[in-house]
C-alpha cells in the first residue's frame, strides 16, 4: 500500500536534490577542484589545506551556494550533530567544559546540540527521547540526574564525563581520589586539626564517593576525626547557605575546610570572613574544580584544578572512536593539580606548628 | 536529466518513511489517541496534558518507536533547531544567558545548536556559513566579532543580543546607558573624586559606547575628570592584568573604579588589595553584569545587574515572532538594577564626607 501523494512529494524533493547536485558541480568547476573536495570542505572531512578551504568557500559565496544539509542527512543517514547534556552551562565548570567540547567537536566537523538538564530528571528524559530519533550521531553526558531508563536502551555512541551510566559506556573523569587526597593532605600539612569536608550528593554517585573515601582515608591515617557535611545537588542556594551557617555554629573551632566545589568554597570563605575568622590564620579553605572564570573571580582561593580542557579532548576522541566502531577503554582518568592560594598558609612558615605532620 | 540511481535511493527511503508512518499509527492505537496527537507529542506542538504526553511516550517506549526526525525534516522543511552564537559559555554572563535561552527554546519545542565563537572571526564565519544550509530555523547572536558579510545575506530569522547586526535585525539589550549612569552616580554619591572607568572595546560597538557616554556625561555634570582605560575584547588575561597594574601606577590616588564587567572588577579588586588599598575605605569598586555564579563567587562585589533571564525570554519571544512572520520591535531595552555590596561604602555613613553630593 504505497501512498502516492507522499511518493510524489519525495520525487519533487528528489529533483531539488539533483538541482543541488548540479550546483555542487558548479562550485567544483569555479574553485577548480573535484566534487569530492567540495563535499569534503562542506563536511570538514579528511585533511584539507586552508588554501583549498578558502578557494571552495569563495566559490560557494560567489554562487550563493548553501549545501542542503537536510537532503545530505537523508542521503548519508548522518547528521554530524552531537548532543551534549550538562547540569547547567551557567556553572563555570560546566560552562568551560562545554566550551572545550564544542571547540574539539567543531574541529572534527561536528556541530553541538546542547541541553541544560537544570537538575530536572523530566527534562533530561524528554530531551533524550527526542535525540533517539537519530537526530544526533552521538552523545556526551555530564548530568547528575537519576540513572535514566533511556540510557539502557540507547543504541547511539555515548561517552560519559565523571558519571557512570552503563557498563559499556566509557567514562572520562579526573582523578577524584587523588584530588581529595591532595586537598586533605594540604590542610593537614599546614597544621589543621579540625577539618570539615563539604560535598554535594547526587544520584549518579560517581565522583563524590571517591572524594569522600579519600578524605576519610587520609584523616584516619592521621588519627584525626573526619567530619563531613553533605548537601543534595539540587539544594537551593539559600538552604545551602543555611546549612553552612549551621556548620560554623556546630563547629566554631573548625580550622580547615575542604569544599568539593569552588562555588561552595567561595560561599564558605565569605561566611567565615563575616563571622570574623581570619583566613588563613584561623581557618584554611581549599576548593575543587579550578574553572578559569572562578580562578579569575576568586584568585586567592586554593583549589584542586581539574584538567577541563583535556577531559573535553579525551571525551571527544573517545566518542569519535566509538562512532568509528573502534575499541575504547572503559574509563580514562586524568591527573589533577593543587593550586595553593591565600586561603592556605605558606608551607614551612612557623605558624603551621605541627612538625610531625610536615613530614607527610 | 534525471539521475535514476538517486531517484531509486529516494524511493527506497520513501518506503521506509511510509513504514514509519505505519508505526506512528501503531503508537496511536496503543495509546488510544489520534495520529495527530502522537505527532504533536513528538513535536511538542500545541497544548498537551501531561497525561496525554505520558500515555504517548509510554506507547512509544513499549514499541521502541523513535520518530525519524530526518524524514520529518525533509517533509516539513523545518528542523526545529535554533543556532546560538556566543563569545564563550565559559564566561559566567554568557553561560547564564545560554542556559536561559536554551530553557526558553526547549519550552517551545526547539533544540539548540551552540557555537562558542571564542572571539575568532574565522570560526564565527565558517559556522554561519554552515548554518545557512537550512540546518536551523533561526539564529540568536550574542558574539562580538567584526560585522560579518554573512549577516547581510542571511535570509533566516535572526535576533541579536546587545549587538547591532543589520537595520532589520531586532536587538534585545539591557539599558546600558542607565546602568553606567547608576554605577557612576553610586561612586560619586559615596564621595569618590578620582574615578576611573575600565571597559572592553569590541568591533560590534553596541553597548560599550552607551556605557562610556553615560560615564562621561555624569562625570561632566559633576565637574569631575572622566578617566577611561580600555582593553580590546580579545586581550589575553596576562596583558589585561598588566594594563590594570599600569592603571594603579599612573593613578595611585584613584578612589573609585567602575569596571564594565565583573571579571575585570574582581581582577581590579584583587590587584588593589595586593597593593594595600582598603576596600571600600580607600577605594570603592563597582562591576557590571551580575551573573548568578559571579554573585555567588564574589558576594561582596557591588555591581549593575543585567536582567539575564528576561533578556533570554524576550530574545526567544522575538525570534518566535520573526519565524511566524509577525511584526517585531527594532530594539527592546530592559531595565537594570544596582546591587550594593561591601566594595561600596554604606550611604549616609559619616565616612562619605561630601554632604553636597549626597543630595544626588
């Protein structure tokens, strides 16, 4: 039962498609290159000299030729679109990650469909369901919502950033255990005895456990009590502030804070100063993430710097390998760095006091 | 001259398309709704109850049915994609703007193609050229590169944010003149006599002139010298810092700084503190933008808050109107707010000194 109206429409489109093909030849003739080269310039495939790109683009501009991408997609069954899901690009860490992902994908000829999940499971779910309609060639997921059923059925190439989705979906992450160990040891080495770790819990439970485990282990090694304050990933800012105020009420003698993200570290720094703590003399603070914008806005904050650019580069490389059907590692863990700042004491200054701990 | 191979391929795709149609009927039958309703759920068009959405999505999940978006696009000549070009989502202002744009577009059934121009004219140009191939239904532009030739020929609906592109492209902006006036008057009212304005120049020259004009006018009204330091929009961070160091070398008596963005304000605050200025006793500082992340990271910073959410909402509304062929205003200017903070003196405190100016 063939619907003749639809077939007629498709034949009509087909003719338009052929007209486009003829124009592709015109571009090739004008630029003095082959049709294949024009096609490769349009799709940014293979290695192309800037001279060739410029020649072809000049010819396209002169003819006012814009390739019909939709017809191409029907022909190739590829969209050259990659979907990126992040909690929110308004967060400096995810904003910077998205910037590097977009740039790395652009270099490979892909364009980026972005979705801010905004910590809404329903939004992530609906978005994913739409993407399954072959609108993207692959997905990069960095959200923290509940494990969605959708990911179990997805037959698209997917790469996750700092999140476990499914056994066969590769993960790129920085070394959360090493980072938390570095941060905790930095505080202990500088004489802190009453240290609190603050971190954000989320249902995907990938990195937070690692950071908390490292904190617990280092504190136990030094026979110090490990105190942890958690807040849910979707906790409203006012509630988060109230929770941190309670932290100071309950532990007025706190002399070290390891905050598992820089936004919380900055908030704690501000609350501590308002309560009259001298930082770092009375209280030392270290954050986590080290996004460029955060480092520019709060240059004094000590932090653990995640290699955001490299995380993005590796995620894109992995996704390209998955799309090409190549072998990929299950997880790729990248090293982190300690950035000291004015919220930590200078090591070796007399004020640290505990020589024994300095041996670490 | 019809190419029979291509026609054959298209007929083959046509059959697949018809098979998808049959599956759409299956979804409708299983969900107990009409085919039109299924189609509306897929495309998020018209008003739908959550109950209907849930029923249809459950049926789609049960049949493992994913609509073939590419075939739909060929049929409707619409992609339901909107392209957003920003300088960089790693910047808290543009990250937040992108988040709100994406959310407003998602509510209307659109998905977002994002490009970080990264202040590279060549990248913006290449990206635009690709988008002209009907891959998007509309564009929202917030970049600051040179006026590109492409925008002159674009026959797509376009909305610009805080940037002039072409006489018939509507602009959404916040009130840059009023914002700069508020900031400058806030410093003068609090006793500043030696005020410096720092701002970033960019080739699109839309908002900066307004802010500089307001600064000049307010200073002239108060018979105060108007000193301005400019940096190019693509100035590397280290060079920008060097320029600000020179500002303090050349004007050690500076007692007020109006920085036309919060990143610069935070940088100036940090440099001033390192030089021993007491803020706000010796030097008062006010920034511009007021992104949420910036307010969280540097809560003490006084700033002019742009209505980022409303700018995004209006831009999306305008774009929807343009796409529907409706009448739209040329420019839409939204009000800004002064956020006082610990980098400004408290008004009325005895330390401000100049009673005369307090009458403002």
